[in-house]
C-alpha cells in the first residue's frame, strides 16, 4: 500500500478506495498559481500541488527518471490534465522498464482508458513484456471476505499467518491447508491488520494494526507483539496521541527489534521486543510513501520501498539514499519487499503495473541494483496482490486479496461477489 497525497495516488499496497477516501480525502481545491493567466485554471488540492512541485524539482536533476515521470502523470491525470499525463507516460515508456499504466485505468487513468494514444502506448508496453506465469497454487482459503493484506512464515512450525483488514484478526494457516483464527476479531483492540513478521527464535508474531474509521479517542495505529506459544499479547506498541497516518509493513533484525513503515507520513518507527515503545527511526518524509521494508542478513542495512524507488538506510547512522539502478529498471511502488540471497524481491502494484513480482540483484555494497528479473507478471489470477513471505527457496504470496472491494465501513461485499483466496508459490 502507499502514502499521503491524493485519493487516486494511494496505491496499496493496497487498498479499498473507500478507505483511502476516508484516509486522504477527496480532491477539492487547487493551489494558487503565480501569474494571472495561471490563476484562471481550475484549482487542485494543496497536497497534490505540493507533490507536483516535488516531482518537477526531482525531474530537473533526473529528467528521464521513469518512476518520477509516471508519478507525475498520475497527478496530472488526477486533476484532469490528460494530455500532459499522456506526454509524460510516453516519455516514461522510452525507458522500457515494463511499467504499465493499464493498472491505473480504474483510478487516476480512468479518463484515459479509451484514448487512442493511451491504448497504443499500453499495447506497445504489453507487446514488449509478455505475461510470465511461473507460480502454482499452494493453498486456497475459503473465507472469501477475509481481505488479507499481510502474510508471515514461521519456519519452526512451518505455518503461515495471514492478516485480515475486514475482520480485524489474524489467521493461522497450517502446512496441510487447514486454517483457524489465531486472534478473534478485534481482540486486544486490533484494527485492520496489515504487515506481519515472525520472530522464530523468540517465538513472537509482530503485526501492524490501523484504525481507519475508529473512535477518535482511539490511537490511530499500533504494532502488536504476540507470544506464539500462548497466543497472549506481549506488547501493544501504540502511536502517540494525535499521530497521523497508518502502519503498513514490518521487518525484524537479528536482535528482535522491529522496524515499521508509516506510509502516509513517510516515517519509519522502531520498537523493542522487550519493552513497550514505538520510537521514531526515520523522520517524516524521509521515504515518500514508505511501504515494504526489508533488512540485510547482518542487520546493518534497511531497504524501504517508496514511490520513486527503494531507499537504502544505514541502520547505525540512519543515513539514507535511493538505490542506484540502470535506467531500464523500476523499483518504485513496491508493496511487499524481501531480502533474498543478495537480492531484493518486490511485489509491484496496482497503478504502476497491473501487478508483477520482480527480483532486483544488488552489488556487494548493497547500494545499487545491477539488474532486474521479472518473475511473475500479468497473471490472470491477480487481483491486488500485496505482500508475501519467503520460505526456503520460494515466495508465497496472495494472488487475489480483493481489498479494493472493501467498503467505507471496512466490510466486504456478499460472498457471491468474491472469490476464494489463492496463495501462490513462486520458486525464486
């Protein structure tokens, strides 16, 4: 899922558009222009105007950056500047990254869906990037209205844990495909649950939880820590009173400390496994639309997925910068993000691409992407895949979370409007 700008741009990872509207608000007014002629144009939201300025400034020094061009096109389309958006997309396509705006035709690019230039652009991109389907179905979850967003693997017991946005609970999935509730709905004050990680050595389960439509007196978000042996809540690392945004994903270092992203604010928080706290680690706007998060095996480097790419963060100094990469590689807009054998594996969706899984090979210093390999794309089963979990040599991820169907009340439609949830296995 993704960060605080406008309704169309909140891409997650992931989300029901009604919830996104509640979080971010509808497009309403335009920032003032500097000339009399410009002031006659229709107004746009201040947040969108600010984002456009950031992207235009970035493009001054990176004029051909495909992610920046794509994101600016999304903003321009969201305010009705369709011809400008098309020109940006055509320039973006020159990088041959495989980014496909067809994923945004239900949101920001809806008005462009039948434009001949847009249709031709999409056709050319999809011709250059044929479907790749290598995954197989590992399990089928019959609880169609679960609206899962996160999945975590416990190698000790060889089981998975699956979060639920609609039912505010966590499900335990056994190797034989049977599943049961690990927590009951709203247990311990759980809200919509998203990213999760298992600390196999200490036997803890960490889960992010957010109250998108909750009591105004309720803390906005929390990072939950459960004891896997007893099922008891150890700590509920809550946000400060009045905090903005929502927690999205979480990763653990070898000491059991958790790092979690706030997508709306671009912050990263840290929490201890042994005491109740949720402390700032990276300041607000450090990584725009901070989403997926991974860590190197030695715990020295964090990788935080953002709207323009993956940021490399030195844990000791907290210094960060975008990973360098070839021009034809896009690591922008990743929801799930995982470190695997000297590489990063990311799940990209839904506006930057209808959905794909990409592996990014890193240099020895872990500060640059040397090349990328698309592992899965244009799978007809995909319906907003969000996150996954690596078990052995395979990535397990949810093909069809269907979270875009969540209503403003965080409820799913009737079961006959939904499909069984498929968890796919993709060998890396």
